[in-house]
C-alpha cells in the first residue's frame, strides 16, 4: 500500500478529484494549507504599504491506495494538476505499514 | 489600579453633579416658550433626517470602514471604539458639551454654562434658523460623536478600552467643545470671518491632528514594520466608505440648517468632490504603483468628502471637482509620506482627515463663490489668510490639547494594553469576545 500526499493549486482540486474517482480511488482527505516552493509568495499593497506574503494558499490531498494503482494515480494527479507554470505543486509517495477500517476492524489492502 | 479608581470616582461624581444641576435648570425653564420665531416644517424635517444620517456615518459607517482595516483579532475592539463614542459623547454633549460650545460667548473662547443639561434648550426656533433648538442641538451632537470616533483610527489595535473611554470624555469636553465654539458658536474664529461650512477645521483637522498626537504618545503597534498588519476584511471597509458617502449628505447638506438652495448646492458639491477624490487617488496609484486598489478608491472617496466639507455650501460644482481631486491627491501623498516618517497612525486619520481637512479649509478660501463666501479666485485674497489662521489655530490647539490629555491619562491609568494582550488581540484581551468563531 502506498500513501500519497499531493500539494496542488487550489483551483485544480476538482479536476484532480474527478480524475481520481474515475480511476476507482475510494476516498481522499483534503486540507487547505499554505506554503512555498520555488514559486515563492506574492506582494500585497495596502495604502502604499507593501507586504511580501511568503506562504501561498495550496491544497494538500492525501490518499492511501493499493500498490497496483500507484503508477496510474501518480500519472493522473500529475496530469490533472498541471498548468505548466511555476507553483503547480509536488507529489510525495510513501509506504504504508498498516491500514485499519475502524468500523469493521479489518486491516490490509481491503481496508483502503 | 488605585489611581484608576480615583479617576473613575471623580468622573462619576462630576457626572452626578451635572445631572443634579441640570434637573433644576430644566424645571426653571419649562414654561418659557412664548413669542417665538416660526418653525419651518420642511427645515425641521430635513435637519432631523440629516442628524440620523450623520449617526449613520459613525455607526455602522466608520465602524465598518475602520473595522475592515484592522486584523481579525481586533475588529470588535475597533468597531466598539465607534459604537462607544456614540454613547459617551452623546451624554457628554447633553450634560455640558452643548453648553460649552453654543452657550453665550465668553471672550470668544468658550460658551457659558447656561445650557447645562440642556436647560433652556427647547422647541423654540434656534437663533437665525426656523428649526427647534433641540433639532440644532442633536444635529451638532452627531458631529461631536463622529469627531471622537474618527480619532480612534489612530490608536487602533493597542489602546486600553478604559483609557479610550476617559479620553473620549475629556477630548469632547476640552478640545471639541471649545473648537466648535470658536468656529460656530460665536467664538473668535467666527468673528474673524473664517469659513467652515460643515466642519473642516472643527471635525476633520481637529480629529486628524489629535490622531497624530495620539500616535506619537501611544507609540507603534507591536510588529509595525516587521509583521504583516494588512486589513482583514476590505469588503467591510468598502461598505463603510459607501455608508460614509451616503451619511455625508446629512453632514454637509444638513449644515445649511434649512431645506433650501444652499442645502442643494452643498449636496451636489459633496457628491461631485467625492467622485473626484476617489478618481484622483486611484489614478495616482495606477501611475506610481501600477495597480489601482479598491482600498485606494474607498480612501480617495473619503478624502474627497473630507476636503469638500468646509467648502460644501460655498463652492460651485466645477470648483467641487478641484477640491475633491486635490483631496484625493494630497491625502494619497500624505499617506505615502507617513511610512517614511515612521509614526504609526494605524488607519491614517491624519493622512486623510488632517490633511484633507487642511486642504479643504484652504481651498474654501480659494474657491468660495456662493452662499455668502468669496475666495481668492473670485476676488477676495483676504479669505485665504483668514483660512490659514483658522487652520493654524486648530492644528496647534488640537495637537497640544490632545497631547496633554493623553500624557495625563498615560501617567494615571496607562494608555496601552500589555504586549501579551496586544499579541493576543484586543477582542479577547479587552472584551473577552471573538469576532469569528
């Protein structure tokens, strides 16, 4: 099992979600986050006072998937979240040791 | 803590004394209403309506305008400054403020105590008008209210609420009432022939300069220049500026104290100058900063409103464009300049009201052509000189007086919240509330 964390542009969330559901992904968790990479922040001006805003609003998408879906999921996120400009985000993949479905107590890939 | 209690006790006992005195005063006066000048229904309806419009400027207008510009942890405290100013200054005005401003002149400096507790202020026509003196009194009350509320923009996000309450009482008494007397109540500036149609000196210069004194005495907000202190809700600010615009018709056109041609002329001049002020600010911003901002449009509109205030009943429509445009441009420059000077007038009360009021007062001396005023451009160079005297006197009196009041408060009860309370936010530390759950 794999755990996927994707940081994407907020306005791309719907496209990414729809594309993942089409693949057969069962669920995901979404968080509004702030951060920066190479895009850095932006400048805001209020009555002439400029503020450099370092942290840009992003969406963090988290999902656990069976190993056999890994390549497809990564490709799908990368394709759906892409605009081609700086700040499109990143995808992190890690191993999952255990998953437990709380309602039934079952574990392993069947619980994903 | 002890010093604070003593000051509070003194304030309460003075209030009590005045209330007792005024009850006697009112009884003595009750049946003195024969042989009065006629009351005009139209004029009275207009001035009462305008009084309500001027209240609308302070709440919710100014409360929203200022509330949107602070951080979300201070929005309640900031709106409370406007709200509580309405309550405090109204009572001060009724008990002694009105009398100090509009009682029989004493040496051009202050009014007598004849109207203490509104004793003798009844339904008879106020001298020179066809409205009841009570209507005149309540119209003027709304002016005193908003002037104190305007100052609160300078001290936002760091002043103790208790200190602000006492400041409002003292400032309305010792600064506002004498100034209103000088300019409108038969005082020395009125005697000189200074023109101030609706309060460029009394309301805007005085509050703007008081704001400068307050910013200097209080010091900067924690994090000024290093942290992000940007506005938390600009839509509030836009709605607030828009309500100010609407309410200002009451402020300026109501200052004719009659439903007549001067009121119409002041109404039109007010609207035109506001539009020009907003356009001026946004245009200069577009040129120097690349983007026209919405906060700039709102600020420019208020700058235009401030600038036209002393001139409203004295200038024609084309002059109003110049007055408003000048207000927008000069206030923009003043606000930009502030960041270089380094004092923390949090919401630019000096930059907009002080500078806009100063420009408006001088511009009145340049552009006056109707309603009994004649300015430089219409053949009367002396008017500009008189306007400069009025401006200078207001600057000095308001600055020195405010400085002294705040220093005394600082030495007795203290002006600022602790650093910890400031970081937590005044909504929680001063009021035990949060704006947004």
